[in-house]
């Protein structure tokens, strides 16, 4: 009886399809979107006229850590980047698993956050539509695009990024023209009024607004799908954060000058409120549609990041092997996609926008602190490749301190939830350690 032929071909791997500009669009599209379209009102409700200062503080904290990510992303272009960075620094699989768990939790929480924000804008476009139906519909659509492949996801991201960028430029332009016609309102008056805010108000707003800047860290989790990642990853991370930081500060200054911060704070669609106050030229439905593109795009990129993180951690032996499976035809981690979909649905249908965003911010601040410390350890031990970006030695130290300084100012309900998530991660580490010793 003839023996069956053995299949010695290697398992399928992810396809490298992202060049430099596609990666920049990926980062800009991930950072822009739900954060600024949904949270500018929540930050205004906390920091008032000093919202510009709150976003400035958040930008500085994010910028320091982005420099750290730029170096580590060039040194170690791997999926599940944060988990891999920690493993390279400390050589402790348990710590790598805990960090990967926090990144994964933050990614799925962020996905749930933007799906809730999507429902807020959709209710303005289609009154009477069930928020739950909207959440389920958008998450299923994003899962389908993610499953199709990175090329399709990247094309969708580029289109949506151009749309959402157009929406923010509309806010800036129509808001500036409105302020020019209004003698009693202006950006200088807003800046002057913001100086009276307390440091607590500013840092509390910054802790919440920090959610708007997350996204650059997602870029390292698609490193195995990037062409020449050692060179392209650092440049793309810094370019994406610079572009979005400038746009954010302009939007926040204009928004809080056109609409009183207290009024913005209670709006479900704050930037739509700004456009409605500033002009009658832009139809409400058109701007709402733009906002929906922006929020959905952020959700898509969060979906991609979380599924690639599960894939990468599985390939590192930190999660079940099955979750690292790649679909033979689509070349995407299909089982990881389904896992993210199931968890995001459960969270989105049970959480509020402020609660989900605050928890996401706190988890990422913990992760960023660990990644900054990891770079400090690696810098002390190894020299970088001449082809990769090298951040000044003080950057990871100041970055770690700034992350610690922002943590106490997140919403109190988020502190408890983040603590529970970290505790669950610790249990996962213990189970993994017991299984490894068995």
C-alpha cells in the first residue's frame, strides 16, 4: 500500500504589501477618527476652554512614546511588537504575555469604543435606528473587510482617511470664518480663558484626550506586512503623529471657540455641533456621513491591530497555536479575526463612550510605560543597526515618567476596570507558566 505524500511546505505567512506612504496613511487613519470626532466634547466638558492645553499635554506624552516606538519598531519589526520588545529587554515570557494581554485588551476596548461612537453619529443620520443594531452591523462589516486581506483593508483605510481628513478641514475652515465674523469670540480669547484652568482640569482632560492620539502603536503590529520595515516603520510613525498632532490642536482651538465647552461636553456629535453653529452651507447629513467614515476607519484599524496581535502572540507561543492560523487563500489570521469580533461585540453592547475610552487610555499608559523602560534596558545593552532610527537616551526615561504622571487622572470607573483586566492577565500568566512546567 503506497504511503501518503508528506506535506513539508511551510505554513502560509502574512503578505508584505504596505509601502512607506501606505503605512503613513495607516497611522494617520488610525490616529485620526473616533478620538477627535467623538472625544473632543468629552474633553471640553472636563477641561473647558483649556482643552487645547489638555490636548497639548496628551500630544507631548504620546510624542515621547512615539519616539520610543519608532526606534523599537525599526530594531524589531515583528507582529505583537510590544510583547516582543518586552521579551527582548527582560527575557521573561510571563511579562511579555502580560504586556501583550494589556495591548490586546486596549485594542478590543478601543474597537468597542469607536463602534459606540459610530452609533452616536448614526442616530443623527437615521433617527430611530437601534444603537445595538448599528454596533452589530458595523463590527460585522469591519470583520469582513479584515478577513478579505491587508491590501483591501489598506485601500479602504486610504479612502476613509481622505474623507475624515476632509471633515476635519471643514471644521477648521468654517470655524475660522465664523470666528472672523464674530467680534465677541476668537481663538485668542479661548487661549486666554484657558489659562485660568487648574492643572487638575488640564491633566484630567489630557488623560481622556490621550485616547485621541493612540494609533501609532498599532503600526508596529503590522510590521510583518510592511516592505523594508527597518527603514519605513520609524519614519512613518513620526510622520503620522506630527500630521495628526497639528490637525488636532487646530480643531480643538476652533471647536471650543465656536461652541461653548459646556455645550460641547453634552453633545453626542460635537464636531457636527461646531459645523451647525458655524455655517449653513454644509448639510448636516453630509458632515455626519464624513464622521461615520472617520469612526469606522479607526474601528477597522483597531480590528486589524488586535487580530495581528493575537496572531503574533500565538506564533510566540503565548496564546493557543490555533489562533495563529493563516487562511490559505486570503492570507489573513481568520480565527484571530473571529475572536476579536466576539469580544468587541460583548464590550460594545455593554459599555459607554467615556468608560471605554478611559479604560483604553489607562491600559495603554501602562503599556507605554513598560515599552519605554524596555528601550532603556535595550539601549544599555545593545547598539542599534545603522539603518534604524535611534532616539536620544533621555526620551524613554522622560516618556516613562510622563505616562506615570497621567495615569491618576483617568476616570475613576476606568481605574477599577483596568485593574480587573490586569488581574485577569496575571491569572493568564500563571496558567501559562503552569502549563509550561507540566
